[in-house]
C-alpha cells in the first residue's frame, strides 16, 4: 500500500517532537475551551456575556500579534516559545486554583481569556515560523498538512474529553490538564536539536514592522487570503454559540456540549486525512474559497437543525471543509513568504485568523441574545456565502495563485533599503 505523500515529513526527528507535543498541547487547550465556555454561561446565563469571551481574546490578539511576529523574526524562536509556553502553563494553573477555591467569576474568566490571548499573540507567530526550520523546503507543504491533521485529531478528542472531565471531575481539573499540556511542549523544545540562529533584522522595531506591512501590501495573495479568512470567521461563528445550542435548542448537557465541540474536529480529521493523501492543488487559492463556501452552507443548515444527531453530522461536514481551508491557507502563506518575513506575516495572519472568530463569537452572541441562536447562525452563514461568491471580483490574485514559491531575496528583506511602496512585483488585486 502506497504511503500518504505527507508522511515524508515524519522522517525528521525534531519535527516529530514538535508535532507530538503540539498535539498534546492542543488536546489540553480544547479541554480548557469547553470548561471556560461552560463556566461563563453557567455563571451568567447570558449568550451576550458568553460572546464577551471572544472580545476578551480578540483585543490582545489584534493589539499584540503584530509585535509578537516582529519579535519572532528578530530573536531565537525556540527560546521565545519556551517563554510563551511556560507563561500559558502558569496562567492555566492559576485559574485552576481560583476555580478550586471558588473565587472564579465572569470578570476573572474574562481576564484569564485576555492574558492567555496576549501570551498566544507571541507564541503563535513563533510557532508557525519555527516549523519551516525543522524540515527541508520541499517537505514543507507536507509538514504543514500533518501539523493541521495533528491539531484536528487533538481537537476531536479534546472537546469530548473536556465534556467528560467537566461532568465527572469539574472545571478545575480541565485547567490543570491544560497547564500540564503546555509543559509537554516545553520539554519537547528542550530536546529539539535544530538551533536556527536568528537572522538580525537590518531595520528593527517599528521600521521592521512597517516593512512587514509593505511586503503584504505588495503581495496580493497574502492580504487577500487573510481578508477572506477574517471575513468568513467574523460572519459565521459556531463555537461561541454551541453552549446556547446545547442548552436551549438541542436540550443536552455537558456531555452533549463536548460532542458538539468535537464534531467539527471529527470531520476535520477526515478532511485533513484525505487532503494529506493528495498532491498539491494547482490552484490552492481557489480551494480555500470553495472550502469556505461549503463551510458557510453547512453551518447555515446547522442553524436550522433541531435533531441532535443531524446537528452533529452537519458540524462534522463543516469541520471537513474547515480543515481543507486551513491546510491550504497555511501552505499558501508559507510558500508565498520568505523565511525572514515568516514571523511578521504569521503574526498578521494571526490577527485575522485569531481576531475574526473571536469577534465573530461576540457578534453572534449579541445577535443571538436579540433574535436567537438559530437566526444568528443562518444569517451569518448567508452573508458569508455572499462574500465568498463575490471574491473573484475583489480577490483575483487569490483565485489565480498557482503555488509559486517566494523568492528568498526581495527588496527590503536583508537589504539596506526597505520595500518601497511602489515596488510591487506581485500587486495583482
């Protein structure tokens, strides 16, 4: 039997270490996500306050990710990850203590969401930029595919495990598990042999940050990819409303909520596994757009569902579309970005991909508090689909991109002169 094309990336020891540890970390984070959402909704009984968790996470993501990306291009990414992962572990442990001692409140949970998002704003860009250093360039697309697949597998077990832990052991255990999972990554980073030296930026601080913005401006595929991702997750968000659907629409408890959280990831595993078996598409940008369109249609149908098994099935299909979109987005972004810009471009992508769903949770929570969760889901999905269908007009570079590798040298990248505003070798709109 022929092995999957993406399996070639597993030949590299350091990549295996990071892939395995991030799998465990994602597992713990998903357990924590279920517990946090259930705690907020249990304490407040308000869909709008549940959506407030999204705002608490979105603001630090938007404000700090760009600086985190600039830092990731300037310092040792491995050391930055050691600091960020240790910080995330410490905050999860502190919240576990707060829940155990019965001092947790909605404002405190908002603070926890905000500070962990702030730490993740430095962790995310460094993590994304670190993976390409662990494999040869011709194995990069496969490594990214396996990374997405691993995260999706963890996201299947994590929410289901979170529901079980929440029902049987309580939320404090969920936060302790999350803290332990971050420490697994710390151990893996200590064992990694690859020590890529940071390449000093000729222009530092604000100038380096501006260079990153100008590079994205000049490379149409990047900003169009990020904008499509942001608008899709802003307009149609399901994760923030799942506690409302579980309690008020589908009439289930913590166990059912865990399954609702796990269903998209179960479908994502299938989608990512199929994707890993196939060669790279000749038009990866089109695949992203079509996958998002399918995602919107299926989530609109989920908003109309009143049967628990049907709802689980629709969420699973949506997860499959999302996995394909995610894998292609990561691959396109890494292929279209030189290594010396990967931290900054990764941070900009994090602003869009992290801020979009969190702001989407907020807008969906507000709309659900006025018109109900089903209406919020159907309305958001409809607008999202219309946005994707219009994208060939405003995102032509995305639709025509053929997977070209970025040049290692571009104006302003390692030169004494920053990328000029007028220098746009890839400015197709």
